[in-house]
């Protein structure tokens, strides 16, 4: 498994528009064959902060995700909404075992 957490901070005036754009991206992302999980979360105490929690079968599946129309559309749309550049951090899966992930 290949796990990525993307940390995003948006301009306060862009929160609702960012949520709408990202929901579309997330809804399309979960239909990709290489995506195991794609969660979109908003911080309660600081509503301008979000994370994307993404699980792929492989790094190659993540790279294919970045070539999809919905991702490229999302990326272009949200660029001006961000208060700072988004940060993606890759992780190694430790539990559950890779073969125990269900899609």
C-alpha cells in the first residue's frame, strides 16, 4: 500500500468553494481502480485547514491519479484558493497488512 496525507490551508473566504471542488475530486477519485481509500477532512478548530487521506495500492496508482481529468481540474481550480502551498507526505503502511485492506 502507498499512503499519502495532503495538508491544505485555504483562504477563509474560499472555504465553501474549496469544499465543493474537493468533494467532486474525492467522489471521482474513489472510482479509480488503484484507489483503496480517499478521505477528505476539515479541522474543527481551524476550518480553513483540511487533509486528504489517500490510500493507493501502489505509488504508480497515485501517479496515475495525478493524470486524471478530475484531479487536474481540481488542481487548477483550487490553486488560487490556497493560503499556502499544499504539502503531501507519503507513509508506509504498517497495519492492517496490505492484503487485509478491503475495497
